[in-house]
C-alpha cells in the first residue's frame, strides 16, 4: 500500500509515496465560471486503500471528486490514474478507464425499479460485481428489487447508488458523503460494506463530513481548506491528531 504524500500546513508535500500510487493528483485547479474553487490540490491514493477527504463545507472536497471525473467546466493540473494522465480526457473516457463516481445526490431513476437501476450503467472493465453479489452486500435491495427506485428509504437509495457502480468493473470508487442523513444502523451497514469492498481489492476515495465514521473505514485522511490539501493524517495517528483535526473541522 502506498504510504501517500504527507502535506504540511503550507500545502507543500514533505514525503513521497514508497510506490507509484493508483491515483496521483498534482496541482489540481478547478473553476465554476469565474469562481476559482481548487487552488493546487495534491494527494495520492494507493491501490487497495480507503482514503478520505475531510474539511469544512466549501473546502473543495466534492469539487475534487468532480474534477477527477472531468465533470467540472474547467480544470487544470495533473490527474494520473494507473500511470495514465487523464486531465484532458472527457468524463466518459475517464469512466471507461475504471473510475466510478457515486454523487451525494445518488441519481436514482424514478421510472426504473431497483434491478433496472442496477443494470443501467454499462460495464467498462472486467471484474464488476454481479447483481447476485450486490444483493449479498445489500440484502435490502434483493427484497425491494421490483420497487420503484425513488420509493426506497434514504439508506436503501444509497445502497442502490453504490451497488450500481459496483457492476461497472471500476476499481477506483469515488464516494461523496455516503452517510449523509442516514440512520446510525444504516451508517454501520455502509461502513461494513466499504470494509468488504476494500478486502475485495477496490480502492475508495471518500468525501465524508463524519470523521468518526471515516475513522472506522479509512487508512488515511487528507484535510482540505480553501481548495487545498493542508494535511495528511494516517488513521493510526488519528487519536493523537484529534486536537488539530478539531481545529481544522471546527467541531
């Protein structure tokens, strides 16, 4: 597993990964019209890791995921996935390389039932989970497979949104606030699922406000402020870093 880049509070990298990362982001900038959101984001994600982006609202976490997927109006810098530069690629080509994004909005189609929603995305690579395997991860979906997608509870819709990208064969999963607004029992189920996916070889980049949840699933945490990564905290050092993390997150 790549150790990752440790970033000082100035935003400069102070250590290099031991091996080539699965995902390497360097100097990433992004704009929405005249609004300059990302100001040189740098971080790595090693193969098989679960890595979180932490930060206050407006820090640029979601825009970072969108920029990796190529769905922001303008982006500059470098995003290297499996050794290939993707910064000039269209979002559909990025997806076909093996990156999948599960947005906070979930994007469930009301006109389709659960199984139809699961079958909607195309397979982009070998290795995607079968529908039966997805039902093993999320038994609720098997029970509701003929229900209209938007008739599901919030937790079930989140399971469906995650399950849908698991079919594609993507090996890097970008999950945006997967526990937002969910009951604690569902949050625990999502956490167990993320751990199982890591055990199966998936790599996950997770945007999460709930750092208590993030601590149960992640290997490392990058902290973002004002469109930059300002620190990296290994999960094993999280307890010692808690005072600093409270200052960063304002909690």
